[in-house]
C-alpha cells in the first residue's frame, strides 16, 4: 500500500504492519491507524509513528527504558485484555518525544506511554498516575546527570 506523507514523501507500507489504536492517541482520538517507521540509522534510538489516515501526522517515539533505566509500571488488566496481550514478549513500550528547535531540549512523555501488542497490532496510550514520571522528561539533561 502506498502512503503519501508530509515528512517522508511517498512510502510503501505493508498493510499487515498497520497498528490499530481503537481509542486513538491523546489529543488525536479520531486517528486510529498507524505504522512504525524505523530510523535508517540503527544507532539512533528514535522511530516514527506515522498515521495512515492523516499523512501530516507523525510522532517521534523512542524506547523510554533507554533514557530511564528504572522506569517501570504495571499495565492494567483491562488494557492487557483490550489489547489481547498474552505474553510479555508481545509488548513494546514507547514514549512520544517532543523535538524542539534546540535538540538539547528534547523531552519524552514518561507519564503517557504507548503500549503496543506487536503480535496482534493493537495499541493504546495509557496515562500513569505515578507523579514521579514527567510529561516532559528532558533526556539530554537527565543523561548528563546520570553520567
């Protein structure tokens, strides 16, 4: 399937790779279908979550555990059921990044992780009630502190 996007031009996607967000993403509840676009440089820990329905919509995402090694939370039972998650290895967790003009001010949202069942291609963004996880976790500033 061909997809014409704002950020990547015309790309070819495999329809079997489309991820369904039945509830959308916070603030974009009407947009339900996305595809993951990997970074061509495997050393760069960022990917894109590209909307299939809205060509101009793409989120920069990353594995939050790369930037906060003690990041942990339990996925609520109702979400496990909704996403049909049966095994831990079927789960991928991402954080949405905000990339400002000054890349050193880049943040990730640790409070609202995106949970994907990679086997069933179902996903949901959840909101954690853990106050210690920031909506705007500064990855470079915190990496410097961690050494």
